[in-house]
């Protein structure tokens, strides 16, 4: 139902000291239905870095400081 669709812009700040900035492995567009359950996974993201990894690449995702206490969004590390 298009009358119940809303959009929320999300800004992602990428910090990198190498010559190639990390980038998302693919483009993402997430959708959440009105009957979504608390704790439901909405989107899984992954990133790549075209620099040669010395010890493999590690990416840390976090919310902006002003969003950390927002009960509507959380980021969880994907273990495995």
C-alpha cells in the first residue's frame, strides 16, 4: 500500500587511512513491514576494501553517538 510507505535517509560515514576506501559489497535497500517483530533482522551488510590486507580486513559498524540510545535501531556483530 503506497500510502503507508515512508523513507528514512541513512548517512554512513566511512573512515579509512588507506588509499582505497571501504565500500559496501553490494547496494542495499531495506524494507520493513508493519508487522515486523522487535529484534527482527532488517538488513545484513558487508563491506570490501580493495587494499591488500595484511592480516585480513576487519570492519566495525556503529551508530552515530546521538543514535546509540535509540530503541528502534541496533547494530549487532555477525558472529560467523
